[in-house]
C-alpha cells in the first residue's frame, strides 16, 4: 500500500504500539537538542535518571536564549551546561554560535532521522526531511537516557504547493497563508506534509521557515521531502554523505489535502496578538511603525538577510524606526560579513545583534511603550516582546524592509522592482564553536552556580484531591501567559522556587500568593490551553505551587504532555457549558482519584452545593501510571 512520508519515518522508528491514527506509539529518537532556557532543567533531570552517558546517536546542547548576561545567573548556567554536556556525551554549541534550529539544520540534521528538542520550534528541521518534534525538557531527558518518546499517531495533512513565489513574496507568506486558513488550532493532532511541484522551487532555508512556524498551527510537526534541493544544501555544508532521497509514494493517502498556489500569494502580515490574525500587507491601513526586527530562527538565514540588505542598499532607515538584525547562526553572520552585507546593513542604519534568539524571546530590544514592532519572528503574543502594550506584527523580510524605510506598514510591491539576488556563495564552514564531548566523561566535574537549585519532584497522587479554582481563563492561553519569558524571568529557569513567583503574573499578579495560601489548586480554561512554547516550566512551576489539575475545553499537545510529566491532571469538560458554571474561589473535590481515573470520565463535586462536573482525561494506560506516580521522573526511576 502506498505510504506518505510521515508514516514511512514513524514506522521505521516504532518500538511499541502499532501505527494507527489515535493510537499511542513509542518511537526511537535518533537526535536531541536542548537550549539554555530549557536545557538546564533538562540536564538536571537527566542527572536524576542516573545514567552514565546519553544513548542517542547525537545530542546537542545549544546556548542561544539566555545570552544577555546582566547578572551571574545566565553565565553560571552556561558553565553548567558545558560541563554536564562533557560529562554525559553531548555536543555543546557555545554562546554566539547561533540559534539551535538554524545551527542544527546546517551542521547536524539528517533526512529521515527523528529529532526531539526541548523547544517548540524544533520542527524547523522538517525543512531538511527530518521528523522533528518539540517536547518538554523531561521528555527530552528521558529520550537521551534511551527510552522511547511516546506520541499519539497523528493525522496527516497534505499541503500541495504549485507555482512559484512571485517577486516580493517569500516563505513566510506561505505559512501565514496556512495559518489564515487553519488557525492556531488547525494543526492539533496533525502533521503537515508538503508536496507538489512548488516544493522544488523552495530552498532548504525557505522550507525551514515554513516548518518552523508550523508550530503556530499547533501541529505535531511539519515536513518536506528530501530531494535534489536538499542534497545541494547538504553539499554546501560539506555533509552530502548524510543525504538520502525521501518522498511519499505515488497514491499515498492523507486525512486532508490543501492546495496553495505559490504564484498567487501576496505579502502578508500577522496582526497583534496572534500568528493567525493574518491580513494582506496591502489591506492593513495606516499603521505607523516604531521598530523593525529581522532575524531569529524563522527568518535569520543568509538569503533572508541578503534580501533585507538589497532592499535597504543606498537608503537609510526611517527616522522614527529602530532596525535591529540578528543573524540566525555564526555561519550566516560570517558569510554575510565576508561578502560586505553586514557593512551594507550598518550603512543603512541597522543595529546588528549577536546570533541568538534575542528580541524574539523578549531578551533585549523591547519596543517603546505603546509602540508598533514589525518582526520576522514566529510569535506575537501579548507582552512577549518585553513591552506589555506593544503591538507586534509578524512578516517576512520584504515587508519588514519596507516598514523600516517608510516608517509604516507597507506592501513592499510599492517599492518598485524587487531586487534579484545573485547565486549564493559557499558558506563559511567553521565548527570551532562546537565542542565535541570526550569519549569518556566519567571524570568531568560538573560546575554548579548558586542559582541552580535542586529539582522539585511531585508526590504520588493521593486518594482525594480537594482543589480551589485559582483562575478561570479564556481560549488560547499561551505558555507566555502561564510562565513569562524575557530578561527578568528567563535567568531563573534553574531555580524553580524563585521562578514560581512569576506564574500567571501576566494574567493575575495575585496568583502566586493565592496559590501558596490555597495549598492545592485548579485552573479552569477554554480551548487550546497552553499553546506556544515547549517550556516545561509552565507546568513545573505551577506543580511546585500546588496545582493539581487543569480543567479545560481542550489542550495544546506539548503543554498537555508537560502537565502529565509533572503529575498535573489535564481534564477536559465533557459538557462545554459547564465551563460557565465555575468561578474563581470555588472548591472542587475529586474523591477516590486514582480509582476514578481508571474510567474515561471522572466526576468533580463543588463543595458549596454539590454541583457535579463531568470531565474526561483521554490518558493512555501509560500516562495514567505517570500521573498516579506523581510524574514521569518518578515513573521512569521506578522502572529502572
């Protein structure tokens, strides 16, 4: 029977379960990546698992998020990460070497392999033909320890690309068009597989832009075939030997098919405050712009920044606008510098940042109060930029360049004839900022700074749960709402006691004190609870504060997995109207909790009047054991 690309890769990696939509399978993970905002906790968890060396084919620890060293905390974490990588057999990418997703695409990605990363934009590597998925740090730690990664067999959406991108449009417009059609919930429980004659017109970095922002669809991952374009990219990286051809069989079956004519696309923007609030750049009306930021793992490639420089060449940024540029990798930075592109950008008034996540994660370059910032990034959630009342628009480099020149949102086609880029030159290949682990790390001393605190571990589930409703929230609550990022909070990632004070601070500044007073709490929410980042701190810190359950209409995939991993019950209303019956301060109890969970539906009773709320959990037998054990760490250590 003809197979699609997703099923081919998954079936090759299955070690438990069978390939059938909706069924849980366990797969072998070939490669892992971590970054410093999630990695410190992931390696503390790896240490707690008690292994001698990682079991994967390749694992890489990147430093790219917490590179702003305004205090000792981030620098201490970097030192810990480097030493623990050497101890356990993990490659280490030093600060300044670039953003994990772009560096991994360039230097480590292999078509047909599985990649699990403690970052939600790990699917970037799908542009290379990898099955690459984001997950919480604990899932990645367990995978590094040699255990399977479990997921529900997703449905597969086929996106057929035809035609060729017109001048002034780019890869960002492809994914914005898909977000416009499907929304931030449209990919839940699905993998997006790209095919069609339009695929061969897209470079690997363009494909990576599209798979990177597939995370905003809520998709498990996105993937392109590995073809001649892929081979040529790997040849340029001096890694052609890892290439193999991978594509779907003729006549393969899909659960849904969407067609996009690349030639019909126009320059697009995602308006505040959601990646699916998409409009054509020509239809936004007058929007004055204060800041433009180009780069990140979404649009920080060599061609992205060459295009920006070509549009800006001989011109100067608008007097009202601050233009910042962050190359996605040191390789890109050095190649652009060799070719004079960095000098050209500086001449146009750009401020060049280091190769790191920077403004995308709220680590510096916060826009002014009430400002409009146009960013080639992947998320524009409220406050993520570091300024609560800023309005962030997402776009490709062409729209960003036009905004930088005009001082307002502008359809770049108004600038006239689009520049034609010359054929790319060979990239600068210099891996000296990548540190290979020693063959034997047993004698390596792991260095810990004073901000690295012991890992908090949950207790086994009690027979009775009595919980206070601490918050009632709307749809599409993001991990930024739950656990903010930014220069103030990110340095506390290895100190759960300290970072817990910021849980839900963007929503309700009283949450921390009320949670501590309540002892045991519950959060009520609408649809797609926990969308966005893979940050497990959005589950770990609430667990530390006594959160026992989240009762929602639906959950985002990674966050639901993180809740399970830390022993927090993810419960879903069986009657959506019950959502309206609950208020902050209500007390709910779940009697005989472990026993009730053996059924698909449990009953929560409101203490004040006995109101019965029915909720389903949808947990597999394995996930039930994890929750009852108080989390994945307890469960995994109990099996060893």
